C-alpha cells in the first residue's frame, strides 16, 4: 500500500480527532469523514510506521446517522469536522471516546460514565471566534476571483495547511452579527490595501480578527490583532464600526510580535469603549478583556458549573475539620472559584497568566466576594499556599488545565497535599486519563460526567470527581 492508493474498507470504531479506526491485514487505518458501519472507498494520505491515514472519497454504503451538513464550507474548513454526523450520534461517539480513553490510559475498566450533556444550541453557540488573515487564499474550484481577492483572505485555516486560509462568508459557529461584522471588516481592510503579516518575512500588519459577544448581556467586542500599531487605519476602522454597528461596545487593537505566529497580544490599544465586555454566569458578573480566557460556550458552561456546584453543595464537612477550603488551579478569570465561594470558608485561585489574575480580582470585587484570594504562580513548577493543614482543613481541589494537562510537579504537590476530593475538569480526555493515574492509589472515582461544549467538532469536556479513600 502506498500514498494515493484507493482502498475499500468498512469504517469501524469512532476515535479521537474525529476519525474512524479500521484495519487491513493487521495494519491500523485512521479514516477521516466516515461513520462506523459505513462501507467506503478511501484515499491513502499518509503512511506511518504504526498506522495509515486515509480520507473517505466515496460512500458505498451510508450510515443512517449520516446527514447533509448545513454549512456551505463543510469538508473544506476545519471548524466543524463532523457536521456530517447526526447530533445524537455525535454525543454517543464522544461518550464512547471518554470510556475508551479511561480504559486504555487510566486502566479504569469497571466504570460508569454518565450520559453526555448535549448542547441545546448546535449552531451559533460560540461567544468567541478568531479568524486569520492571509495573503494566500484557498481557491475553490469553479469560483472566479479577482487578483486582489486571491491575495486576501479572512477566515479559517485549511486543515493541515497553515499557509492557506479559507475566506469565510458565513460561519454557523457564532451569531449572524459576527458574520456581518467580519465581512464588513474584511471588505474595509481589503479596500484599504492593508498589508497582511508574513511570519517568514517578519513584516505586514494584519494577523487575526477576534469577535467576542456576551450571551447573557448585550456587550460586544472587536479585536484586530496586528504586528504593529497603525493608528490612522485603526481609528478609521473604529469610526466605521461605530456608524454601521452601533451595538459594538468596544474595539481594541492587540499588538502581537511580528516574529511570532502567536496572536496573543503584548500590548492593547483601546480604539473605543472600555477594552472589556461583561458576561453574566449563574447570577455573577464577569469582566472579559481581549487576552483573558473565558468558556467559549456560555450556555454549556452554565450547565457544567451547575453540575460542579451541585457536587460541592452536597459535601458534608468531615468531623473534626475546622474549615472548608477550595483550591482552584488554572483559575483563569476566577469564574469557578467565585461561583462556588459561598460553599467554602476560604477560596484560593491560582493561575500562571497575570492578566487573568488581574481580571479575577476585579471579578471578585464586582461580585462582593470577600473570602477569595488569587495568586500568580507558574503551574509548571507546582504551587504553594501558606497556612493550609491537611489534618484540620477539609480541602476540595479543582483542576481545569489546558489541553496539555497538569505538569508532573503540580501533580506531585497535589498528591502530597491529599485534598479530600479532586474535581478534574478537562478539555482533553487523554491527558485527563493520564493525570488521574497519579491519584488512583489514594482516591476512588465518584463520578464521570462528560459535556459537549462544541457540537460538530471532536472536542469533549469531561469532569471526573475523585474522593479520598
């Protein structure tokens, strides 16, 4: 078998990354764009030592779970990789991934995983979208382009082609407002012949556009990310946005190094407004600035945090313990700690990003939370909280790390501290399964609850509650 060969195969098990796992002559085949049970013709795209990658090019026998994607960009853009699958089937597949991952990595064979909590909205559910600028537009067969259009794109990267961007006219992940203002800004900047950043040449202005909008308030933010500050252009764009989109409450320009592909800004220029928006979550107000993390699906975040709230509200303090303590690691802007603060005598939030901790302190003040403290600490180096006693304090520890999971040094501190319970919130079941192995000799698994925050993608959010033996 070699690259570009066409093979006929039955798609078997749905696995992470939105692919199906099959076998030919004992060789594993990972197939894109397929559903378990389908008979397909697939084109071999890569030959690896341990497996082969392929993509379905013809469906010979279709699954009853296959549906027609609603998005016109489906199959080209990387935003909604499994939109061809019925939503109930997506939920079932994601739950099976959690079960399989915990068995395979954490060796948890006799476990019960709750039914995944699906999203009420399966389109237009995101409160934030980031779109890339590129001078290398992905050209679609059969469409005609002007010279200017071939050299300008504002949209999403083609999968595995970071040099190419699909120019988006309509995205079903965020609101109609998001589509309208993205298209307006793209047209404005193309007409002004604004240059696009080149990482290779370390020049050019435009890097990305981020649109953030609150789900439970009316606040909206536009953030243009550039490699330097073009004051005239940015303020001209700001005035045009004021005229055509009066619902926008703030426009900012994040300046990001021309030497890096990252769009994280090291400086923020406020074009108008306060430079932040406000979101409400379970009755609390949260300020969100351009660089701070906040859960991208507000409605599902409310369900997820309500679940955690229920877990901690049912905890009875152990006899002899004097205080109920919450440690919130990777606390971001403080949402979880603030929401749960009424169930604890003291809350400690720890995060490595200083801007997030600044926002967390502002959020605790605006919600009149007086029993919470926030600290900037590098969670790749462990953590330290003074005046804790595992003998006299009833400690609950919450983990909500990035996809890479928890560093070994931090896991070591946790095992030494031995909190009474650990609530591990994860956006990557593989690293979650890897990390909880460190706890299983001293803890039992009380509950496993997956959530779907990102319909039509292969991403899964999962919560595991561990109780000390």
